[in-house]
């Protein structure tokens, strides 16, 4: 991993004890608290997982992100990590994240190392998301799904770690309002659950 070895070792050490939540529904709702979560999410959440790929590029570690197609029924045109809803054939949510990453961008399990998990996220569109963190040795050769992915791009962790590049916005969810992080990288606006996942990763690094 070269110059990025200390960061990799730091993340591996800090994420070593993390596990997938036994109850993803409850873990995802913790962000809002029971009373607020009951008002925001009136039905069981659809369980899903995303892969958070940390790529060891020559200029420093980067996050791989996708831009979803604009004609998708869920989260059209938004910036996201590779991922999607759990399937009955998946052994667990880690398997969901790996399967979806391969289907969406052609990132296979042989080219990465899963190092841990970040706090679950509840999405107001009705999903409970388990973020699975993985290290990728170098910028991989990708094959994008023409059905789901418009494009991919890479954001340096150094950029995200600079507090000047994080905006905190007050967002209204139902009758409640919350402080939500947001990042702007080039023409890309990174917000919502994706930005929350990035913020939780940065907190571990810091």
C-alpha cells in the first residue's frame, strides 16, 4: 500500500471489532431515536447494504462513488456507494454489498478486502442500509451496469477530511429537523445517507 499503509492499518485496527448489526431495522433507526423514528418510518424498512470502497490511488486514498441513472425509480441521479436491497439468496448483508458492487461496477470480491462496518443508516425513502467498508489495492478496471449506473468518480479522502469541504445543512424530515452533512466535489453534490456514511467513516479516521 506504500505511503497509504498507515491509513490502511489505522482503519483496519479501528474497524476490527465492528460487526453487522443483529437487528438492522433497530440499528438504522437509532440515528433518529425511537419516538421520531416511529413517526418517520411507519412500516418496516427494506434491508439493504452498500460497499464503501477505499481505493489506494497513487495520489492517496480515495472513495469510489457512483452516479445513479436519472431514470431509476429509487434515488434517480443521486450520488451513492455501490449497493442495493438484500436478496433472499444473500448469505448476509456483507454478501449483499459484494454482490451489488459486482453487478453495478464490476468490482469483484477478489480485488478487495472487507475490513469492517459503519453504523447503519435509515433512509427516508424506506431503506435500512448496512455500510460495508473495503480496501481496494489500486484503481480497479470497472464494468458499469448500463441499467443502474450513469458514471463513477473518485473523491480523495484528503479532500473529505478538510472541514472546509463539509457543509452542515438543517434538513426537515417530517415534523423534525436534523443537521445533515453535505459535500460538493466538482459538479457532484454528495448528500443524504451517502454523506452520512462518509461522515461516520471520517469520524473513525480522525
